[in-house]
């Protein structure tokens, strides 16, 4: 249970608040759930196996799009936590800092 005590609840709260942004990014990058699931499949598949099956280009493209989704999501949480929340509501930023 040390993990729960050491968990930064303010970052977790901001991560949960950003869920609509994650869905928007996924929609903008992948377009459909099938493309997102295909990207997950390629991320989980070893690169050598994709090369043997002749799907190396598709694997690289899907992996790049998935990586872009992760980078955008992490950057959104960071920007909301460090810049947007203190600008909109300084008192809420103080509450988050006290968590």
C-alpha cells in the first residue's frame, strides 16, 4: 500500500480530467477504432515478425501514430497542470499543490 500513499493524486486528477482530450487526439490521428486497435496490434508485435510477414511499413506507420498519441497525451497533462490550471483558477492550483 506504499504505492497509494506515494501516488501524486494531483497529477492523477489532472490525467483523468484530460480524458476527453485523449479521445479527441485518438479520433484525429486514427479516425476509427479499427485503426487504433490495428496500431495496438502492431505495437505489441515484434518488429522482426512484422518484417517476416511483409508488414514492416504498416508496423512502422502504426507505431509512429501510437507514439504520437502518447506524446500528445503526456504533453497535454503537463501543460494543463503547469500552465492552464494556475491561469484559470489559482485557488484550485493551490488545492492541487496541497494534495
